């Protein structure tokens, strides 16, 4: 089964805190909606650019895109 990494970008001096807080809400959302999330994490690309990421099954992508509006996504191999 294919997997996709959904990515939300946060920029600026509060990016780390904002991305970490966003991950809390992602965890709550997948629990409520009963979606299987492989991992939810924070990835620091630079001091001023941090991402919240979630890996999900490809079959859940359309639903998640409509509900949570990720900034971008990529296939996970």
C-alpha cells in the first residue's frame, strides 16, 4: 500500500512552536476521524522554516486534503 507524506510549512521566529502545536491537532484529528497515521513529526529545515508532517495511506489523501489543507505532499517509498 502506497504512503504519502502531507506537509504543512511554517515560517518565522515562531515556526518551531507553531509546527509542534499543529502536530498536536493532527494527532487529535486522526483519532477522532479514525484514520491510520504512520507518523506525525516536526522537521526543522532551517531556523526560520519548520514543517509539521504526517504520513498516511494513499487512500486517505483526498479526505485529508479536503479537511486539513496541507501545503504540499510527497510519496513515501
